[in-house]
């Protein structure tokens, strides 16, 4: 017997225009694109707006150098290459992340070691990482999920103690600040994505930030065909690829960076207000936010959901009801441990030799996330405060009527 679709409300709680559209753009992007067109310098190797944007974005995150690349996957790959991570090395990654965090490790010839996450923040903790370190471990990639932060202080201390490189995957964390300092500036590299769904977007794009000039040059050299900073066009002293950001992407992102600090402040304030409001709704708890996190970028507003407080209503049904009421929700990440590429070791043709030697442990916390969390799109937090807080009221109304709604959907 198949389940019935969720009961659709006669009148949705939110109109179609209640929340700002995403992606958003103004004449600033248009003007920059026209300037790029007229410049004739469209390639990443000649892109002035792109170069200037990457430097400004790095400064925004308290880093000295910004390397503009094609997307947030190639940024991770270039970071690992610049750090000398390769064949036979291990890199610790969280179980709860987009697949690229781990596939980038495979792409450079290393082995991803998947570690479960903290049940509140859904990010890595230093003690969980420490238990996975072996003599082959070379690096740790911490993912600041939904703009929250892993235990940066603990992870920095652990990596220094163990002589490991720390890479911050900040694909969700534009503008997130820890003790007054931008996330991405604590590790050897911070990796940012500008894919369509992200907090800043040019459709695709990525930036590596770092405070180490030599690492910045190494990452750029790899992404620029294996060139170095002093050689000629056809001087290739090392293996590389082409993963440069184009001038089109840089033009769009430069315009977005100008207005991003205000957007980030709005999301942060509304996120805090919504988290407080949800404390009045039993069964719903906002993602744990460390008190050392001064500002959270909020790629998504993540809510922990307890079905026992909603008359046994499955989390998927609750998400569907929010969506039917006009709330833009996004699909939670599945645990890496459940993806076929890792669970069934589908590494051919590039990593056939790893198939027999690769093992993964279970990750109970990450594996439970799709059935116990609700992820709300970041554009909700750009709405007026009263509109944002009406979301908590809607959740309370659904809970009050949960028994009837659950029966109608079964």
C-alpha cells in the first residue's frame, strides 16, 4: 500500500512572493558583464574583474590571498595538490557533506576516511577526528555545514599537534565568522563555492583563500595548467589542469560581494530570531550554533525534528506540508556512507586499485539526518522579520493538528 500525498492546505500560509527569489541580481551584475564583454579579456588568465574579486573576497574573510577557480570542487582538489596530498595518503572528511568533499580526495589519489559528525551542529569535532588519525593521515577537511562551524579551535590545535593540514570547506559559510575572524582563514586553505544554490552565485565558480603565499601560488599553478609564477606561457614545471574562473563569473560575483555583507547580516539576525521562536515549538530544535560563532552565513536553516512530538508524523511528511504552505525547503544531504560510490566502492576507472582496500564505518548520526532534519532555503531569511517568524507559527499549527494530518496522509 502506497502512502497518500500530504494534505494540501486550502490556502497556503505563504504567498508565492513571500520570500525573495533566488538567485537575485541587479543592474550592477549587468553593468559588470557588459564591461567584461567590452574588455575582450574573458579567459581566467586575463580576467581583471575576476582577479580583483578574488582578492576582495579573501580580505572579506580575513585572508591574504584569493585564488579564483571554476567551482567549489576544483578548489578542494587544488588545495590538496598544493599541500602535497596524493597517492597513499589519507584525508579525514565528515560523513555529512556533498559528495565533492570526498571525491576531491579520490581525484588526487588519496583515500577519504569518513568520520561521523556531532549530533547537534552536524559538523566535525576534534575528538571524533582524533580517533580516525593514522600514520597515513595527511589532512582534515572540516565542512562548515549550513554556515555553522566545526570546532575550529579544537581542530586547529589537533592538526598542529598531529602535523596535519586543515582545509576548511566553506561552500556554505560565506560571511560566517568565528571569534571575530572569517571562516576559511584558520586552516591552510578555505574553499568556497558559488554554485547556483549558494549564498553568492555566478551559476558556478569557486575561490580558495589562504594566508600562505606559497600555497596560493601552488594552487594557482595547478589550476593554470601546471605553470608557475615566473615562467612563460609554455613553461610547465608541474602537472596541472585548467580550472580557472572566467571573467563572466568574476563580473557577477564582484557585484554580489558589494551587497553581500548586508545580506549576511540580515540572514544572521533572522536566523537567530527564528531559532529563538522555535524553542516554543516542542519537537523542533535549530541546528546547534557554537557561541564562538559571531555570524552564520546560513546556506540553509537546519531544524532537528522529533516525530514523537508530532503524533508520529514522518519528517518527510512534515517537510512536504511546509512546502505545500509555500516554504522553500531543500533536500538534506545523505550520509557519504550510504552513497553507492563509497558503499559499493565504485572507483573505476581512475581508482581501481583502491577497491579492495577501501573500508568505511557506519555513521549513525549522519545516516539519520535525512529522516530527522528539515533544511529551509536561505532566501527565507532574507524576508521581513514578521514573515520569518510566521514560519514558527506555522510549525506550531502543524504540530497542533498533527494527528489529523498524519492520518490523512497515511
